[in-house]
């Protein structure tokens, strides 16, 4: 048997309390009248009984009014809970940014609303992380898989020596390993959140991480006749995650190579900055960023008029997420071409 709704139970409790109170008044009055009769202060017990009956009848006549007032009180008591329920249902149905407004945050209902709002914040963060992982993973899977497929197709176009096959398979396995490492990091971000991922950061040489990525893009730069100028001093140590820092660099370098015309130049510079930070600048001689796109450049799926349709609008958003995870800052410099500056805190 299902329990009655809370409003009905409140109503029954208050009616029971009211009837108990009326019964107590009637009994007390009857006892008082009997006591007066026994003291000889009244002439007849019939008269005393009549007075008790009048009290009981008056109470019964007032009972409908008391019931109406009690019902209104119950409705008023339940109204804040109804608002909490309605807001929670809207959040569950998809309005993840909506929250419960409490009239008095310091009373019991206000504290309940605050606790629920914190739970909804965590729920929204978990959903956002899952959605971000789905979009980021789909973006990051495309380029490595294309590279692996192209490498395999080229290898099979003609007969090759066992050494060539081993070299090709080794190259494909390296791409698979890098892809696997990054997807694992994305999964960790989706499951754990930023704070727990930061707890696993280790000291590393930022210049070495960037240099390794540049080496992976040498063949692509040669095929497009691009000159890549690099200044990456050793000893620029930061606290971070190597796979994520390499993916950050790879996304920026891939973006530069896609937008730099043949025969152009890409400049990569790493140098100490002010306030104990390192500055990583990646600049290209391409057409630059359209003015109407600058304000939304690091937003997910941001695309300007005439954008390269081969892109997904996620690469720079992923870069911004990785930089923020490392407590850094990314900005677009106001110079010819496209120039991105990443500022990361140096390891103390």
C-alpha cells in the first residue's frame, strides 16, 4: 500500500491536533463545571451539562473554518517543496543550468535547496565532461587514423623489403600508441575531473615535449614546402602531463600547417616570461584569423566565414582546455599571420 502524499499527511496531523485540542477544552470545561457543582457554586448539574454542550457545539461549528484554515496552511507549507520538485524535474529533463531559488537560504528548506544545487552542479559537470570527451575524441581520432591508413596504403602500393615493412609497421604502431595515450587522458579527464588529473602531474621539460611533436611533423612540412624555425632551449621545466602537452602543441602545429600556404614559414619559440612563467609562441605566415572569429576562437565548433571545411572547430578549443588544466593562459597575438602565445607556470 502506497503511503499518502506528504500534504495529506500534514493535513491529517493538523486536523488530529485540532480535534485533540477541542476535546481537551471540552473535557477541561466539563471537569471544571463538575468541580463547581460539587462545591455548591452551581444550582444544577443539568445547567452545567448545558454549558459543556454549548462549548462542544461551538467547537464543532468552528471546525469547518478551522479545516479550511488548516488546508491553506498545509498548502503554504508545501509550496516551497513543490517549487523544489518542479525545478528538479526541469533540470532532469535537460535544463542543466537551472537552479533552485530559496527564499531564505538559512532555514531548513534553504539549506536543502543549497545541497540539491551542489548535487546538480556536480551532475552538470559530469555530463559536460562526458559530452566534451565524445566531441574531443571524435576530433582527435580522425587525423591519426587517416595517417595510419595512408601509411598502410602507400606501403602496399608496391613490393617492399622486410626492413621497409618493419619500419612502416613501427611507424603505425607509434601513431597508435600516441593516439591511445591521448584518448586515455581524455577518458581520465571525463571520469575524474581537473583536480584529480592535476594531482598526477609530473615535472617535465616543456622544450623536449614540443621538440618531439615538431619531429613528427617534419615530413608534412617537407611535403608542403614549409620552413619550420624552432627555438626550444632545454631546462624549461613545468609541472604537467606529457601526452596532453604534446597534443596541445600538435593541435596548434596542425592548425598552422593547414592555414599556411606552400612555401610559408612557421616559427616556434620558447622563452622565460615574467612572473616565473614560460612563453611558447607558435606563429605562421598564413592569412591570419578573421576579425569576426577572434572573440570566439577558443569556443567549441567555432568557425568563421570561409573556414577550412576539413576542420571540426574543436582543435583550438581542446588546446584551451589543456592550457587551462595546466593553469596557463592562451592568447592570439595581434601580429601579421596567426600567432598563438601559451603561458605556463614554471616549476618552482
